[in-house]
C-alpha cells in the first residue's frame, strides 16, 4: 500500500460558514454534520481498538500502517471538533447535542472496556469499508467540489485520507480474526448502529432550520438534487455492497484519479506533514 501521510491542517472555519456544503442539498449536508458530531468520540474508539490490537500484530509493515492510521484519525477528530464547536453555537436548541454526545461517548468507551477485540476490530472494519466505498463515489462525482464552504474542504481532505488508509482496519482484522462471516455480520450491525446515531444527531441539527431547508425546495433545485443524488448513489451503493463479499480486499479496488489530485493538494496545503 502507498505510504500514509500525517497532515496537520488548518481550515477557514467561520461562524457564518455555509452549512449546506453539498450543493443544493441541505438534507445530505446535515446528515454529514450529524455524522461529524460523532467523530470526536467514534474516532478515538477506532484508535483505542487499533492500539489494543497492536501487541498481536506480527508484521512490521502492518504495525507501521496501524500507527499511521491512528495518527491520521487523531487529526481527523481534532478538526471536526473545531467545526462542531462553531456549529453548536449557532442555535440555542443545539444544546440538546451535548447529552447525545455524552451518551455516545459513554457507549463507545463501554465498547472499548467490555467488548472482545474481534467485535471492536470488526466494528472498525465495517465502518472503514463503508466510508472508503462511499469516499470513492464522492470523488468520482465531485461531491465536495461544488461549493466554497470550508466544510466541503474539510470533507474532501477527510475522505481522501479515508482512502489513503483504507486497507488498515481490514488488514488488522484479517491478521487477528480472519472470519469472513463474522466480518460481514458485524459490518451490517456496526453500520446500522452508526447510522442510527447519525440520524439522532441530524434530527437535532435540522429542527431549527426550516427556513434554510425551504430555500432549497423549489422545483428546479429539487430536480437538480434528485438527478445528482441518483448519479451518486448508482456509484456508491454497488461499492458498499462489494465490501460484503468474501473476496473483498480494499487493496485491490480502483481509486479515482481525483483521489491522487486531492492527495497532492492537501500534502502541499498542510501546515506540516510526516
């Protein structure tokens, strides 16, 4: 696998930044914002899981990949925490996010303490396989290239690094556990668990935004959104389904050329790289 780069980034987050960072699509934008509210808790769970696995990894190259995976994920949740802080301050009703965050944090810390390592590794792999599959589709359709919001910039950097470290959770799972059936079963469970939390956060974020959503409900905008989303899902859904197959291996998937362009761009834009 190509070397993973640790990039320390700085994004131009502002209190008045456009929250609809997926063009014409507040619903998808707020779905991603809901997911991002999870990341300061979910990504530390992934890091804890990989560190628990480290003593069992015998391959020196995989050990190094695991360490770089953790470093990249650490940068991800720090950047999302900065954006989340600004978003939380936008409306008084967003105080309701904090109890959800505490509940999620407690649940994931309980997973780390109480669940067997194979459960945690399969959860991590199920999350990573889903996000890398959708990241490929997002690059192919230019999902984040159609607005100037710094949130789109954040998203594009993040999904680029998801693809850069796409093999690590899979390789560690295969190295330590190796059961296709358990991986498939747990991937479905973990993805359902993740999306359930996304919807809970999204609901809080959307609740006070009726006026914003109304601006995107004209027939012309709705038609553009429907056509684009159909194009996006036709690419994304088959890629996710392929991750459930016994022969799935993320090292063998084709990466879009836009990935390499973004990779070079964010390496140059980073404050520091390692």
